[in-house]
């Protein structure tokens, strides 16, 4: 295509500004400041550097663009419209309206061309770091001397709010340590936050901060096309560091009276100011959602050039597949996410008391053998969470062939990076920490639920049985907090054998995140000779044992995790016909038929005892009115776990005493 002139770049950028202002004005809601301030940078990136194509939005070797400040979504929607994605002018007119393709913040899977769901600040930064890591890992596995089939950049646009969030410190520290040279950060430095000037709350030296992270730091005028082009070229040519381009911008650029004010951050310009802005930018004041034909011509010319590049890559890739059948089969395994039909055959056998965290570690070895693209790590806790893949190699600076991540003590960052790796495609990713620290992961778990991506969390030390570490490290309310997040599957296996089934259930879940909760203390291996197989876990709950299975139960014990063993022991102390139900996952159980649910919990049996070392919140649904709860609705205490077990009433004797009150 012919060289794009600065005048054409300016016209495209001003079109974006006016579309964004019109969208916010029509909705009477939104954030025009960011799109207007960063339009010059975005137009240059899309017209001259970003490699993508709307006809193949999932093109494996496309560049990734992440708008971390998702409140500025009209910037992204305007770009998607101009560059041929399934976002029409009518969609722009319906910005922030119910059922539209243009919701208030970009949503992955909802709008064509959106790479990730952004909005909570700095999450997009973490996602971009994860995408850049995934690119490096795939390149290490698949590129050959004569065929680089993985070779793309990840760009993320963020602002002052993103950089204030602690999450950004975690993930950019990680990116600098790993020297992710294909990660390029555009920092919209406009010195404005919602409350006013940035310096009312922050005076950090961003240049020194990012140099300390091991970033190449470039500063530019965000409205000078020559500087923008030179900065992107310099960033792409850097082979040893990620780059941050500090874009000194004017929020609301083009608005005569509101630019450089916090008033343009999150409110419409208003009718009069909108007219003045359009006149200032050389656009007709009385036309709304106006796109000059020359803008479409310029963008379409860029798309034609990109189509040629994309077709060239596909031709190279097809030849690569033809020449390298082993690599071709591996690529299919990585990107089609099919699990082996015989996955159960890779599970270890357990015959002695074992902590489920230890059992999980052994299961991971089998799963890693069966699933070559399974990768994972921990927030500096692998010796405790048992999540290291044996002989898997590490991910570290200059080392991307391995399978083990060392996320450092960065739980929030770990989750955001995991989401980015999953979104990029190619890997099944898990991360781990102690269950009490799930609070630090919660925002990223929630976003994984919204996006429906299959990340796996392994949370160990799952109850007051942590013991001497005391209440600060004993999760009480955390299981209820996770269960209430939509589209998150929480699994608390009851013994080592169920732990293997929990992993298989999590791996089969491809429509949302899974959380596996594991014990620090040893649990007996349940003798299943006369009991259902542990694979029944996939149904969420099942009748594990009943004193007389040929008669209706008189009372039902419902237990999860380490309390299943206690429930079995307690049931044998009661004369009544007790049924013990192992209920490792509410979410899996809710997917079953009414007939199955009633077979596990016969409506005629209303006497029920819930036994779980966590909050009773939510259990009322399964317990009913004629029930007892042996749950934790207070913080724990520091002491040997066996003494705590007696103190809080989790011994078989005390469980049977409580149950007897119902009989």
C-alpha cells in the first residue's frame, strides 16, 4: 500500500475522537477523555504496525492489542469498526445499551476483535504480560531455523489508574525480569484522574520505576506522529527488554474547553462542547457518527496489505505442517485442547494416608505426561503446594521451553498472567497458593468466570487444620466467597483418590475457571470396595456410604474435603440408617438432573447434617430446615490441628452427638 501521510493519520485519529465523543454523548454515559487523548497513538499503531485481520480474528500469529483502561472502550470500538470487524455504525450508536455489541467495557467473546475483558484497572496489563509469555513459550516449542511460525507482538495501552494499581507493579516486575522484548506498553500519561490532577495522590517517577523493572523507557509527545512512529520502531527493535512508551498526552484532546481537565474523563462533552470540538477538529458540527470516505479508503488499504501478510503466513504455516508432521500433531494438541480419552489411566493409585496436596502433586505428574501443553506454577509456594512438574524445566529469563512458572509472591499478578496465557491460546495453565490467599486472586478468578476461560487454581492448606499458623492463615469464609462467583467451579475432594478425579473434572471444564481445594494434613484413602468410584465426583455429589442401602435413609451426613472421612467414622457410631454424601462440588451437582439430585438427597429424608470446615453460608439450600451444621463461622486459633479439631467439634464423637439431636 502507498505510504500513509501524517495528514491521513490525523484524519483517522480525529475520526476516532469524534466517534468516541458521539458515542458517549448518545449514551449520556462513558469516558471520552482517553479515546480523544490517545487517538493519534492508536491510529498510528493500527495503520502502520499492528498485524491482524478481521476475517480471521483468531489468526494464531496476529499481534495482540489490549486496552487495559477498558473505560475508554469507544477507542477500541471505533478502531474495530474502521478496520472491518463486526462492529457497525449502528453498534457505535448503541454504545452502552442493553444487548449491544458495544458494552461499557470491552468483553471477550462478546464483541468481535476484543482480546480480553478489561475494566478493573491493571487487569489488562497482567493479561498482556501473560500473552507475551505465551508467545515466547510457543516460539520456543514450534519455531524452526527455517520457519518462524510464532513471531508476534503484544501491545497494551494503560493509564495513570492502571499504574497506580498494585497489580501493575506485580506484572510489570515479572515482565522485566523475564525480559519480554515483544511486550510494548503505551502509557497514556495525561496526569489526570477522576478526582483531579494526578499529583494529588501520586508523584512517582515512572521513568525510574520502569528502568528499575528492566524496561526500555521511551518518552514522546502523544500528538506528534513522527515521535510516535520512531518510538514504536525503537521498541520493536529492542531485543533484550520490554518497552514502555510514555505518551505525554492531553486528555480530551480536541475539546477547546475540557481538554486537560478531569471533567472530560468520565462524562459526555455536552451538546455545545461537542459542536465546538468537531469544529476544532475540522468535522461537520451537525453530523453524528460521521466517517469521511477517505478514512474508510485508508483503513481498507491497510487491510488489503494485512490480508497479503496473513495469507503469506498461512502459506508458510501450511508448508511447515506438511514438512513437520510431529510438530503438526503437537500444534493440534496445543490449540484444539482435546484431552486424551484414557486420561484416567494416568492417575496414580493411593494406598496409605496422604494429604490431598501431596496427592495432587502426584496427579499433576500423570496429567503432565498425558497433556504436553499443561503448564503451571505457584506464588513462591511450590514446595508446599506440590505443584512442580518433575523434569518440566523452568520458565525464567531467556528460558521459555519449560513448564514450571515461578510467579513470585504475586498472587494477584499470577492470576492476571494466567488469564492472559489462557486467552492467548495454546496452553492449559494452573496456578497455586495457600487457600487463605485466594482473596488476592479473587478479581482475576472473577474475570476468568466472566470470560469463560479454563484456568485452574490449586489452593492448599484449605481450613483451620493449618493449625499453628493461626487464624491469619486459616481460611474460613473463603469457600463461600468463591462459590458465590458465577461460572466458577469449586472442587474440594475428600481423599487422595477423589483428588485425581477432581483434576480430571477441572481439565474437562473448558467454559470457566476451576478451583481445587486441598489439605495440608494427611487423609485416609477411602476403601471403595463397596462404594462408588471416585469418578462420581464429576457429578458434584454422590451417596458414598449408607448403613442399609436397601432402605430409605433416616439421616444424611453431607461432607466435603477432609470432613468426609470424619463423616464416615461418625456415621458408624449411630444406630440410625445413616447415608454419607460426599459433596465436593456444588457447581457440578447443579448441572445434574432433578432425578439424580433427588436420588442423592431424597426429599423424604429431611434430617441432615452438614460437615465442612468453612462457613455455613449457602449450605441451607442443601440442608433444609430440619438440619444441623458443623461449620466454621468464627475465626480459627493457633495450635496443633488435632486439638483444634476437638475444639471446633469435628471429631467423629462430637459429630455423632450433634446428629443424635435430630433423631
